[in-house]
C-alpha cells in the first residue's frame, strides 16, 4: 500500500478552532481537513439539521413533476412507480409508492426483470403500463438516457416523469419532467443525491402543497439512508443530513421490513456501515437471484408476520448469492492465471454461464485481488453483459466512452458501470480497453492507497477522544472515518493469526507504557513483521470491541510496515 499522509493544516488556524470548540488540536485538525473552520460550520457538521435541506423546487422541472402528479391524482389516473432492481432503485420505489398510496389507491409498482429486461426503463415495462391503462410512469434511479423508450411511451399516450442521478447524455428524454441534479441546466445546489434522494425531494415537494412538514416525512428517511450507503455517494452536504436522520429512524423506529431483516442481528445501534454490509446485500439479493419486487414488497409490508416470511425468503436468496459469487470469483481468478493476464493494466474476463446477478460483486472481488480497472462479462440473451469496477482516482466511465465503437450501450459512474456488446465485439473491445487504460492511467493508481489524516500517539486515544470521533459519523465518501498512523509500536508478545483460514492478524500494540488491542482483517501475512517484539508502524481507524459484555477501544489496522 501507498501511505499518503495528509498535509497538516495551519497551526494558528488549528489552535484557534480547538479553543473555540474546546477540543484538542487533533480533532480541530481533522475538522479543518474536512473544510470546517468556524463554530457555525462545526455545529452544522456535528448536528445535521433537517432545516438545512434545500428547497426541492430549486430542482429543474420539479414544478412540472408536482403539477402532473397532482393532476393524475385529481383525475384518478393509474400511476406506475418504476425503478431499478438494485438497492437505490428498490428503496426509491418503496419510498415513492408508499407515499403516493397515502394520496391515491391507483398506484402500481414495477421493477424490471434483470434477466428478461435488463437495466433501466424497458419496452416490456411500458407495454405492461399500456395493458393496464396506466397513463403516468414515474421512473426512479434510471431513465436519464431512455430517449427512445420515453418516445415509445408517448406514442401510447403514457407520460413520463424521470427522477435520476446519473450523468445525462447529450439529449434529455422528452418527458413531462426530468429531475436530475446533474443536468447541465439544473441549478440545484447539491449535485450528489442518489436516486432515492431525488425521490425524497419529489415527495418533499408534493408534501409542500399538502401543508405537511419535513417531520411528516421522517419515516421515509430509513430508506434514503440505506440507498445513500449502498450507492456509495458522498456523505457530504444534504446527503449527510438525510443519512444522519435516516440512521436515527432505523435505530429508534424502523419500518416493519427492516425490523424483520434485523430480527436475527445482535446489535443495539446500527451505523451506515451496517446498512451497507447487513441490509443492502439482502435487498440486492432479491434482484440478483429472483426479482427486485420481492425487496419492494418487504420494504413496504406493514404486517410483521408477513414481513418475517418475506425476510426469510430474501435471506435464502442472499445465501445462494454468496455461494455463487464465491464460486465465480474462483473461476475468474483461475481464468486470469490461465491466460497469463496477471501483469496487464486491466482485468477483463468472460464466461457465458456466470450468473448475471453477481458479476458486479465478482468485479469488486477481482479489483481487491489485482487492483486495476475490472470488467466481468456473462451471456445475457443475444448479447454479452458486463459489470465494471475501477480503482481510486480512475474514471472507468470515461474509459468506456473511449471504447464506444466496440460497445452496444453503457452507463454508470466514475467507479462503477455496466455495458453490453455483441460476442463478435468482445475480442476487439478487450484489446481497446487495455490500450485506453494503459495509456491514460497514472501508474501510481495501480497501488492501493491509504490516506492518513494524522499522526497519533497511543496515549491520545482516550474514551473522550473516541466519543468526539464517533460524532464525525456517518462515514462514507467525502467524509471517511479518520485514519491515523503511529510509529515505534511493539506487540506485547501475543500476536497471532486468527480466522478460519488464519488470514487476520490479532495483536496488542504498545508504546511508552500504553497498550491497546488491535485487529487487522486480511493482514495475517504481516505477522512476521511484528512478532518477537519487532518495532513497526501502523495505519488504523479506531473503534469499539465488545467481548463478554466488556467494551474497550481497539485499533482496526489498515496496514503495517
């Protein structure tokens, strides 16, 4: 790993902020690194307020969207809420459909089948709307590039409202309203909402006309927080406010579907990390292994017995998903070695029998192993479909754009994308993608980087220090958990490798008479560096370890040198 120590902020500024907030200089320094330099900024950061949410009508086309929905409800039109099969899409559909059902009984939900219809708005979905006398489709977390589909719907007298957060193409679909903060002509102050976040802004706008306050919408924020965590959007600005309050809802009064999913989870207080690793994979598993509507049904169910039944089914899908992704990852690693592709700048693998529902997870796993832009292909009907994942700093969306002549269609973000191409295009695409990446990537990006916020001594790690540190949460892109570095450490002599395959490192670090327990996941290979009380330095985050009812602070090691 490359260790990148952040520049130390100006000492006068740090001292000033430390005195203003009555915190130590390390905390003040961490705040300044996050752009927080005044008492008021710190107050907004530590106490995210719903009053800081922006006016939803600042979003381009919001007034048009609200007018059309109000008209549809007044005229008793059938409305279909359409969303993708991932966490962001299914939470969006659960959020908007459950809100609209408080205003109208004529609300249908639709999630495309991952295998029959693929990603985004589908002709099959529009035909379903036509067959069921639906005159308005509201698409969430998709649709910004569905120009032909929206035109097709129009030819059948079906209107579209699009709520998306992906980058638009050169042309915006001819819909009644297109809500997307990333539109060039949209002056909405915060650009990083997820799809569910855009859906929330829509219900916030609808609520205004019904004299409802933001407090009436609080119960929906558990869905928004889950989508923010799962979609890896920055947890800054408005997202931080939505995530902060959404986590509070989950911990105090979660919806029935969440209660059912968490019924076997032995944890008192959930963090956004728990949403990403406990709730999100289960919601995702429905769309990956069966159908995304199973997730929507669970998230909107009010009867606990039924919800527990739905949750048990989803648990089964998740278990099947785990088995599939383990098996396919192993096959993909074998393929890379067999083809002598360990030393390339990219990973591109294909097997027509791989399960389309898990290729995104497999791409992430391969990125962890080889740390380079990665694509995993499988057969999907008459074409090949792939999931793309990238490494820190490299824009895989732009790289795919440079290969557009060899692709049928693609979409996504800087770090994750999806694409389809024909079987004939695969060899030339694979070659072109390697050429593009090898000629544009900064070679440093191919070595994982750990960004270190500050140097720290063990005697600074006190319960009070950790209490303040916890208030930096929720953590995520744009506000990662602070990473520290300490030099001159020794193990107390009881370091060992733990875990079923002995891949994790457990030890007790000590310096100047202070000792703190530490765990390093997947750092078992570093054991030789620290046993026999050798001096070492380490980067780590700080968290709590609960054992036999005792709670103590521990270091979560990121790397050891």
